[in-house]
């Protein structure tokens, strides 16, 4: 039996990526029969219900906060990001939308350097640049028309870059119960207020999909927050490129979306970036330390 030690941040990151990818697939299934406004409302509603269930098992003091305004602003920004992201998923090819979504680490890392004063190693910077180059190869700007869905995806990515900075800042003073609780509360209220007249009733199958989406969404948020407690933004974000690869793979299986050759080439460039950061000597020596215990 082994106990994860300093590498626990990477473990949380990978689990978050997996849950986020599965949520994308569920959203795509739902968008075939349910409008985006309803999906967003139920995402907030069931997400809040799932979080509220944990209130019976935790100390209510853990929900006390002096930064409720930061929780609110973060939730509003996230609401807009989800709206643009879900709209992109329902109108464009998943692999290409996921590729554009990978620009979020670029914005997150730059903002973390500016506002959080985080240091960035050359290997991390090079990995991020390679990842961005891979995204450009896939999008082929100037050679193909960019659809509205792609613009939505880019807007979502910019907002997510801002959100990472908010989340990293909150992780310094808040526990994950308060972060998840206030996020889901404000998200539910925001979507309920603005999309009240657009909400559709669900059938049994759609209800199960919505519930699954909420579970994956909450788990993704939870594990990502935990990852930021253990690692810098500039370390965590390059590994998020794995989400693109996983979403592309699942899109082929469930929706028969065969990526273009440029998508495969771009994903290869992204993988090279991930390998470079994984083989960084400082990371191997200091951050991937396993402790074994019988």
C-alpha cells in the first residue's frame, strides 16, 4: 500500500480533468433534447442539492466566511463561462471546442503571474506555449471559417482563466466546503433568476442525465480546488490539456466525430508539452515523491 505525498496535487488535477470531460459528454447528450437554459438551471439546482446534503455531516463553522463578495463575483463569472461553454458544446464539434478550451491555461497562467506573483519555470512556460501552438494547429485560423461556437468557447476560456486566479486566491483562506457551497448556491440563484421563463420539464431519462452532469461537475470543482491547494496554477494548468485528448476520444466513441488530421497533429504537440513538464528534473525530484508503507 502506498500513500500519496507531494504529488497529491497532480492526482487531484487528473481526477478533475476526468470528471470535467465526462460532464462535457453528458451535456452534449442533453443538448439534443433540452435547451441550454434548462441545462444550466438544473446544473445549478441539482449541484446545490448535492452539496447541501453534506451540510448534515460537516461542522457549520466551515461555511463561515468573510469573503462572501469574492464567492459571489466568482460564481457570476463562472455562470457566464458555463453559458458560453455549454452553448459551444451544443453547436460545434466536441474535439475542436475542447481544443479552444485549452487556451484557458494560457490566460490563467499569465493572470497568476501578474496578480498572484507566481513564479513560472522555463519548462512550464515552454509546455504552455507548445500547448497553445497545438490549439492553433487544430483551429487553423485564417484557413477555415470560425463558427459562433468557437467564439463562445474562446469567451469561456478567457473567463475560466480569470476564475482560476479567483479560486487560487480563495484556496488560501477558504476550505473546499465553503467554496463549493457558495458557488453552487449563487449559480443556482443566478440561473433560476435569469432563465426562469426558459426552463423545461424533464422526463425520467433527462433527469438521470442532469443528475449525472451535476455529480461530475461538482467533483470536478472539488478536485480542482484541492489541486490548487497543493500546486501553483502554472503547474496545474498544463495538465488540463489532457481534457482535450479525453474529450476527443469520447466524442469518437459516443458521437462518431472523427477529428481532422490537424486535430491529431495538434494533440501530439500538446502531448509533447505535457511530457516536457513531466520530465522536468525539479518536478521529478521534489513533486513526484511517493512514500510506501506496509
